[in-house]
């Protein structure tokens, strides 16, 4: 009951921006510090309430494709490079990829719960 479907999708798009920056720092720098972010502050300050679903989906798709292309272009040794996340500690690019795959699944289930709560078709 906290966020709407559109807000969740905008969060996923903004998370892709964070993943893009964090991963590039880790790939290009030696053991960089990786800053966490407060998703609720982002939602408020970045006005997720005004997001448009089509725009948020388009943003997510483009950013995800860019990130996937980068990850697929890296040798396994590069994906093992790591930085230090402010909340989770040592985190490699591969750890980040795995974490956000689970993050996506959580939010897809959240979208289904929101849709079910308002009587919309789920799936």
C-alpha cells in the first residue's frame, strides 16, 4: 500500500541508474566506495507521483539494455571486481547483478499485489 505501480516502475528505472553508476565505478576504479540511497527519499524528491508509466517503462528498458550490454562485454575477472557498499560492505559487480535480479523479482511480485488489491488483472 506504499507505492503505486507507476512509482514502482519509476523506482526500477532509477535503480538501473544507480546500478549503472556503481558498476562502472567498480569496473574502472580500484575498490571504490559505493553509496547506498534512500528509495523513499528518491521517490519523494524525484516526484515519482508524477511519473508516467510509458516514460518510466521506456527509461527502464533503455537503461537495462545498456547495463546488460556492458555486463555481457566484460570478462569474468572484471565481474569479480568489487567496491565497498555503504550498507552491505564488500560487493562485486556479479554480486550487484544477482542482488538486483532478486530486487526485480520482489518488485514484480509487489506490482502483482498492488494490481490484485485494486481488482486489476494480475500477470
